[in-house]
C-alpha cells in the first residue's frame, strides 16, 4: 500500500543573517564616508536645514544599527539610501503644502501650521505602507533581505522623527527669533 517514491534532497545553498559580524572600526569609517557622500550628492538641492535633518536622520539610523550590533552590508546601504529618499520626500511634501497655503494668502505662521498638518497624514500613510512592506520582507526574506528590512524599518522611524518633529522645531525656532512676512521655499 506504500506507493510513495523516495525523494532525496540535496542542500545547495544556505544563507543566514549574521548580526555583529565584521570589523567594527572599518564599518564606522565606511559609515562616515557614506554619510558625507550622500550629503555631497544631495547638498546642492537642499537647504541647510534639510542637510542638518538628513545628517540627524543618518546619525540616528547608524546609531541604532550600532546599538543592535548590525553589520552594514550592501542591502543595508540600500536601505539607508531609501531612508534618505523617504526623508527628502517628506520634506518636499511639507514644503509644497506650505507653498500652497502661502498662495492662498495665509500668513507665514498660518501657512506653516496648515502645511505641516496637511502633509502629516500623507507622510504617515507613506511611511506606514513602506514599514508594512519592510515587515513582510523581514518575515519572508533571507539574510540580506532581512538586513535591508531591518535598516529600512529603523530608517523609517528616524525619518518620521526628523520629518515631523525636527522640521517643525526648525520652523518654530525660526519664527520665534524673527518675524517673517515672506517665506522663500
């Protein structure tokens, strides 16, 4: 009654996620070089405020990776680059909403408040969607894919913090120091 055919499996490839492997000193040097390269390439397109926020975003991300003892791999670098892209996207959304509010004739302070409140929902929606995709990648991916997903999840949290809290703090600080009648964005 046993009509089953024998099946012999041969393992061809095995990969696993190794966290904390590699030379930590060389990773730190590579991260510093990477940070400066990203800022140098993107710097002509952004203001000083955005450079500070991007640097803070990358510092938070690399600090979290160092805290967890994660090795920086090529997929991890891709996650960092995608995180910087998400942070820039959030800034563009906020600035566009502020521009729209200024065109409607609102004061600078009212335009900033309305711009942040209108952009907040879109930024949260985009980041939650990306976070869900990263969780799925982590759940079903192998070693390098899991590293990418971890970097992306940490980067999304850092990006949300810098896009919402740090940006608003910069604007509020500027508005409290100077009375602005016009805003050039």
